[in-house]
C-alpha cells in the first residue's frame, strides 16, 4: 500500500506556477556523491531549515535547476527507495522524506519555472506509467523537461482513473512515452505499446520508453515494440525530437 498508493501521490503532487517565475541561475557543475549523501541524510533528518538552506547553498554555488532535478533529487529518491527496501528506514521516516522531496520540487517550480512553452511548435507527448507500475517519480521530472523544451505534455500518472489508450485513440499525440522500472511488467508494457499503435489517432505515433530497467538493458526497448529508449530526461527530449525529424524526412 505504501509503495503503490502513498509514495507515488506524495512524490508527484507537483504543478508549475501560474505566477511570473524568476530566472534560475545557470551553472555547469553536478552535485558530488558526498553532496548527494549529505542531502539524503538531511531529507531524513527531523524537521528544520537545513534542507532549504542546503538547496540555496547549492544554487548559489552554481548548480543548475536541471542538475538539481536529475542529479540530486532523483538520486535521493532512489536512495530512499533502497533504504525502504532494506528496512533501514521506517514508514514514518519514509513518508516525511518523500513529502519533503515533493515540496522541494513544488517550491522550485513556483520560484523558477520557465515559461518556455511555444504552442506554434505543435509537438505533443502523452506520458504514462506502464500498467501496474508504481515508481512514477521520474515522470514528474520528465514532464518538466518536455514542457521546458516547448512540447505540449499530457501526463496520466496522478490520475488513477486515467485511460491512456482511450486518450491516445481520441487525441493526436506525436509521441507516447511509457515508464517502467520492474521487469515483471514487461509483458504488460509490450501489450500497451501494441495497443497504442493499433488504436492511436495518429497512425504514425512514435513510442518512447524509459526507466531503470531500460538503463540497464536498452535492447528491451525493441523487445516491447518501442521506437527508442532514453536513459534520462536530458536525452529523452533529444531522442523524441530526432524520432519526429526522421519521420518528417521519410515522408
């Protein structure tokens, strides 16, 4: 219940701000393993201002928003998952830590979310977890990167009643992206990809897959019928763009 219901909802209660954001300082460095370990300890520590102070210090030291999301918050979430699997932290500690990560993402969006959406580009993507998948934190980061790149994004991870197949059948999507972390759900993903291609309103829809299982075994993307896989949000946007560029040149 904790893994399937409570944690995903805590991790993905994330929405961009409608207010005018302020520019985020740009930097080229990434957090070190020691900084990630320190931050994970702070997230698990009793309530205080240390977490927020640490974020501010990293920003002042030149850490970009992209690196904060992909190189700090995502590894911290994975580390917390490891602690849970190994019974090193209990229910209360895990719940509080996940809530803090959610709040950090929400606050960063409120303060620094860039209004970069350009509807004239006309590219859209449907992002959804594989049926049965519960590890959906990465989808919130992925949505952010596609929006910042000018894509129109529809995400279904937060809606327990969502019907991605029905959505793809009724609306035009250039790309459909699935996230999967657990090998046991590979047959479900294969079926989902097949059904998307069969029923999609866009007969030439491209399918992108991602998640821990594809990072370790990228060849599985072809096995489930996808066009490509991406190791992280940075590469996912570029790969999705290239899939559509290749399609346009083939026409």
